[in-house]
C-alpha cells in the first residue's frame, strides 16, 4: 500500500510542477521574456505531470493552439491510464487466480 501513496504523491508533486511551469511560461510569453522550451513542458507531462499540464492548458489557456500539446498531452495521459489499468488488471487476475 505504501507504493500507492508514493505514486499518488509523485503525481501530485509533478502535476503541481507542470502546472507552475505552464503558468510561468504563459506569464513570460505575455511579457516577451525568455520562455520554457516546449520539450521541457512535454517532458514534465510525461514524467507524471500530465494532470497538471491538462489543468494548465484548460485554466491558464496556454499551449491550446499547438497541435503538439493538444494531441501530445492527452496522448501521454492515455498512455499513463492504459498502463495503470493494465497493471491493475494483471494484479487482480494474479490475485484472484492464485
């Protein structure tokens, strides 16, 4: 059960990090300052921060016109969800057939 809490904590920390990174990038864009590279924002989403990335896209309205983000972030989310659903299915199958 400790692993579950660790994974939830990881998602929370990385989601907050991604949300803040999107928000800061939006702020810097409006001021004409140096921007966060798109690869960095996508990497944060891939490294367990996709919930924060999706929330930032929705509420900060940042990167909503870029196809790389409108397709990439939901795709990353889908891959994460598919992994966890597959892992849960494997675990339940193994647990109930043993």
